[in-house]
C-alpha cells in the first residue's frame, strides 16, 4: 500500500518541464515533503542504459515496436526498483515523463496502435497509476524554438515538426479522456504564469 503521492510531469519538447520540476520540488519541500525526483526513460541503472540507447543520435534506426518495448522495459524496472519502494516509505515521487509519453510519442508520433500500448501498460503497471499528471502544453513551433536555443538535439528531438504536432494532439486527447488525473497547463507564457497554475493544482493534493 503506497503512503506517498506519485506525480508525473509531461509535455512536448520545449514545454518547460525542467524549470517547473525545480519549482515543484521547492514547493513540496517547503511543506516538509520528501520528494524523490526521477525520469523516464531512466531512473535506474538499467533504465539509464536504455535511455542512452533510445536517445543517442548514434542509434541510427530503430523499429517503432522496439522503441516501445524498450520504453516499457525501462518503465518496469523503474516502477519496481524506485517508484513503489519510495511511495511505500511515504516519500512523494515526481517523474519527468511516464506512461502518457508512450501514448503520445509511440502512439501519436509513431502511429502505433493504442491497444498495443494498453496491453503493455496492463502487463507492466496493472492498476498502478499516478495520483496526478501535470501536462504542460505549448504550440509545437514555440516549443521547438526553445529546443533549438538549447543546442544539440537527441534522437527524438531530431524528428520533423509534424511528428511533434501528432504528439501534442495525442497528449491533449489523453487529458480529455482522463481529466481527473491529467491537468492541462498552458506553458506558452512566462514560467511564473505556468508555476502559478501548477501551485493551484498541487494545493488540491
């Protein structure tokens, strides 16, 4: 039985996740909550090795199914080795991306059938789900201009603009399907404006 809360933060490239993750950690710690920060793919030794495979530009080609399976392999390790033990200790866990990203990137972006993703989700997660997902939304063009300013891109960030348009629409569709869990946040304005929206939502937890 989990005692802590599990929060995930997601969104298209350049939505401002890193900035808001820092804000969320500071906000929760100020309330005396111990926060474990993690990420997907990654979060464990094995997960970080899989992340390197998935995001390295040296990985020239990868079948979409292989990409999806690697994501869920890393996720399985992540849940059992890091997330659940932390929640059982009473810590709160904040993950930079989680399963919604598979529906957005491999489902929306790559065009994989959502039913196949659901089968893997059921196998790996069973009934385990985040308490809340903060979905940062920004127009793709604006987000990608932020990515450009960061410099070197990873394998996913090198995809075409229409790929990210499909990713964004898949995320929005997820937020409409699960409005109680997924909170859609406008991150197209200032970081302060985004943080103010997040603070209001976190207060409900």
